[in-house]
C-alpha cells in the first residue's frame, strides 16, 4: 500500500554503467514487471529500490521517505531464493517476523502464537501448508522459491520486490510461482515489482511493464501498449521466438485484477504469439 | 619465416594456428614453472634433512630389530608353533585395568543407581582408557563455548576489520603454545594429573577449534545474509540466521574432528604424567617392560580407532543429505552395511 518513486537512479560500477537515469513512479497496489536481457540492469534496479545497493546518484522514495537501507516494509524475493537450507519451511517463513521479535525470542522460536499462525497462513497462501515441517534443502526449486515468498509475506511489507524469482525454475514451476506471487500481491494489496526475462510470463501476469536496455529505461506502460515492437526494442537483436514457447498453465492468477482492456492488444497491433495472449484471459 | 612455417602445418587457417601457438607457449611457461617449483622444494628438502642430521646419523638396524623383539614376545603354541604370546598382553591389560575396571563393572550389575550416580562410573568402568577418553571429551566440551565465541567474533564478516584481530590474535597465541606446555603451565593450579590435562586440552581447543570456526565462516554465501537484512532483522539476528545457520553442520563436524585429536592429545599428556593410558605407557617404557608397553599401545590403538570410527561415521551421516538412520537400523543393519562396503 505504498507509492514507490525512483528518481533519476544511476549506478556505476567502476567504468560500467549499470543503471542510467532511471525514473518512474508506481502508484499503490500496482503489479509491475521489469523486463530486459541479462545485464540490462534489472537486478541493480531492484537492489537500489530496497537499499541493498546505494545508487551513484538519484534517489528512491517510498511514500515520500527516502530509502537508503533495507527496511522491513519492503520485502525482497531473490532469484536464488536465499532461504536457509538447514531450517524447515515453517522456520524459514518465521524469519520474516525477525524485525518484530527480540533476539532470544527469535532464536528459541518463542514468538507469539499470532506470528506462528501468520507464518502458517503465508505458507498456505503459497500452497505449502502441508510441507511446513519439511527441511528447506529437501524441497524442489519451485517449493523453495515459494518458501521465499512466504517469508516475504510474513514480513507484512507494503512493497514486494522480486529479482528474477523464476529464472532458475522449469516452466511449470515458474508459472506456479508467478501465480502465487500475483495472488499474494492482490490479496494483500501490495505494490509489487518483479523482474523477469521471459516475455510470455511477463505478458501473462504483468499489469504494467518497465523495459530496461543497457541500463536505460526504454519502455514504461500498461498492457495495451506492450506490443511486439516494444519487445523488439527491449530485446534488440536477441531472438525472442523461444520466449513465447507455449505454456501449459491456465493463468488463473489474473482473475479479478485483469484490466478490462487486457486483450485489446490482440486487436490491431502485432502481438506476441499464442501462449502469452491466451493466458491473459482464462 | 613464420608464414612458411604455417603452411607447413597442413594448411590450417591462420587463426587456428595462432591460437595453437599461444596455447603451446602458455603450456611451456607452465611447465617451466612446475620444474622450478619442484627444484626449489627439492633443494629445501635436502637442506632440511641435513639440518636434522639425517646424513651424519648411523642407523643401527640390528639393534633396532633386537629391541623390537621385546615388544613382541614369542611362545610355542602346542609346543611346536612359535607365535606371538598374546596371553602376556592380556594379562597386563587385565591386571592394570587398561580397558575395564571390574569393581565398577560389577556395580553396574548389582547396583545401577550407585554405578551412575554415586560412582559416576560411565568412564571409570573403562579403566585407564576411560580416563584418557574422559580427558578428551571433557576438554572438548569445556573449550567449545569459548571456541565458538572467539571463532565467530574473529570473522571479518561479524567484527569489523581491525577489531576482529583481537580475537584472531588471542587464538593464534593459544595455538602457538602446544597443549603439552599448557599442561605444564597449569601444574601449579591443579597439579600434574588428569584435571590439569583436561584444562590444557580445553585451552588448546579454543585455539584450534576457534580457528576452524572462523575459517568456515569465510566460506558462506552472501545470499541468506542479504535476505535476513531485507527482512529488517537486527545485527545479532542477521548473524545467527543469515550466517550461523549456514555453518551448523560443518561446525558439528569440526567439533567431532577436534574431539578425535583431543583424545590423541590426552594420550600424549599422559606420557608426561597426566594419567590414563599415556602414563602407563611411559612408566612401562621407563621400566624397560616393552611387552607391557606394547600391550598399552594396543589399548591406545583400540581407543583411538574406536573414537575415530564413531566420529567419522557421525560426520559422514551429517554430510550425507539423507534422513538419518534410526538406532535400530544402525545396529541391526551393521553386518549388512559392513559386507556392502567390503564388496565395493
């Protein structure tokens, strides 16, 4: 439930410019997908947005407050999920509540039962309630990523950031994880910013799209403006054909939140192939 | 000239030949480096051998063989077959209670409460071997908390750069003094005996185990640490959940490894008079009772092997990413697993 503003973000690592003057404003509760090839600056952008990386110039503001370090109302989901292998899914979800508990309390897991219910509820949201006691390292990649989402939800954030959450998953799990992300964000009214490199997933789940290329913002718009030409501009010479591989999911996560104009793009302009536009209306 | 050279090589494209030449040159440089390294190490080896007098020494093999005969007494079995007189070993082992203390053992059968509570007999029932084992175990447990504290605080990831050297330095200082010397230093405190030896082992553990803990912390990945930071966790929480949770398994494994070493140290501390098997060994050597000394060595061998087997099996199970075996399966399935591992 927050308004997130990036104002002229620039990040240089030595001579390389990872981000160049990126600005945008995300109103409350929007589900935004950041697109771009590897090295286009997606990760740097997300890390700047939650204060893990300090921008060379420019600023991030959340409801008018500037973000300079990680804060509990901004949750982050990582590509490598970064959950704790040795702990159960439940314990991992509970780490989202660390900022609300004292040290000894958190180490001995003496949280108030309300927190424990919240952790279980978050696991339920991502479909892992039954697996709550399973050790994270025994779970599949998709399950681990969903534990990461549960942890982020337990944090009770206003903003949900996800850095390529499905990049290392197979297509089936990727869709499932995206669906859970979408549901969680809409149920809890979160402002969400997800970076992806698969165009089909982006089209299927995104509400608004920001395109990055070589660290510059080359596109910022909603579903109806997100055409094949735009994709060409974001991806340049990269052949995007393979990215539209037909997917088998039903795309149900869009229900109720899909903008009425969602398949207007199918009318005149060039649109990405089957899997994507089909998924948009279940 | 080089152009002619290239055409000689079967008309491969110039780019391929160039790359081939570069790889060949690189390999040649590496070979020269390896030869030089071997030369330097060999040179140092010769110097070291000379420094320890290995060249000037006269080795007396026949005297050595003769003295070994005392270690291995022979007897005639059935009046004809000469073989090792095992009975002499067994007699000494039971007489001096190297492996088993019958008084305490009897107690276990007659009065278990007295065995566990009054006598605290879990270790003393194993006689001298039990004392040595107890020194190693108690020393490891005593040293563990401080090793953990110093090991964690010594890591640069936990304590900022110059400050962590306070803890690293302390551990280095402890390590620079051998456990044997620590035992001697502690004599005025506790006298020369198993108690002083245990404290010496505990101090030694702080230095060695702490160092392993610090090193292990350098290996962890940043991901979970960052993840904990983004949840808004405070510093101690980030350290515990982001860092320590990544190293619990290796920490347990290293502690078991140090326990193994500590039992060995307990033997050597016995040799300077701190009790247990080591002391028996030293006394029998001093009395030129080499058969008895050999009997003691066999007990030491048995003790060390048992401890190592236990520790290595536990570590292997910790590292293996599978459900741990139940106790029943552990005991009942032992013969089958032995056969399986032998047939590999």
